[in-house]
C-alpha cells in the first residue's frame, strides 16, 4: 500500500478550536513515524483563527522545537473577496512554506452565491500563492468543480484528499478519477484538530489503491516530491 510520509494539514490551538500545541502534535507525529508535518492553522478570516504575528513567528517556532522530523510552516487561510485575496497579505504568505485555502463555514465565502464563491476560489488559485485547495469536495459549501480544476491545472497547484471528510466515497472516487485523468497532483492530509488525528491515512490509502490512482501524482509520498512541489528547503 502507498505510504504517506508527511501530514501537511494540521491545526493547533492557534486556530482557536484545535486541541493541541505544536509540541504535542510533533510527539504524536513521531510516534507514527512521519518524516514531516506542516502546521497550517486558520488565519484571521476564520473566527478565532490566528493573527499576523503568529504566522510571522512560525519559522522561529518551527526551528526551535526540536523533534526528529521536519516542521513545515504553513497556513490554511480563507478568501476574503471575489478577487481571490486571502485574509493574510502576500508578503507574509510568501514567508510560509505551504499556503492552502479552502471554503469554510462562518467565513466570507460561506455567505456567497455559488458563482461568486467559484470565482473567488479560481482567482485565489490563479494568483499563484495557493498551492493546495483543501477539501474540494465533501463539504456543504458547494463550488463548481470544473473551473476550479482548470485553475489548479494552469497554476500547477494540487487538490487535497482530506481524510477527515472521506465519508462521501462516491464523490471522492469521482474526484480521484478526474485528478488521475488530468494529471492533477493530490496531497493526502488528515486536517487534524487533535494530535491523535495526525497521520490518519489508512482509509485514503485504501481508496487510492482501490481506484488505481497514479502514485506519482501523490505529492506527500516522498521527501523529494514534497521538496520539489512546494519548493522548500529540507536537508
Ligand atoms: Zn479546512
Ligand atoms: Zn483545516
């Protein structure tokens, strides 16, 4: 079975509704033999999300918390308008190693019509800073998938296979088929909000096997593919 070596979508207490600290997350990730984790808390667009100073400090935190794994700095920021701007400014986003966005309840995008929502997501991805669109299916905040897939392809971004939202199997299978056919990379992530959830990939790996999904399109299958896809330094 395919092995996922890194969990690249993890929330901590800094998101406002996560249970654990970066340190505790690292302890559990090490127990699961993960080679890397990405700390990707919500930004200020999400009620209770972390503020600018947290993301500006994240490199320092990641460098000084010592565990036998790579701590990658990231964010799952929200979109704040139809132009696709995120709630954190580009200069701060550029200082983070993994920038992701997704559609969440209680945010600007949740209040929009499907058309506006889709435009916002397409524009956010097209701007180039966002490398992963999180939980593209399986949430009640609906978007038009086709234009989003086109934007992901032209921006060289990836879609997420989110293991916390994997219950609608037919929808997920359909998405995997589209990704496989169109050479769209995917990232398999837990979206953990507790340390115990970190690295929960079994169901996702089973689905990938079952669908015969091309392994080379799974970004977090190896250190080299993570480094080259996200252009990060990892010795
Ligand atoms: Zn999310
Ligand atoms: Zn999340």
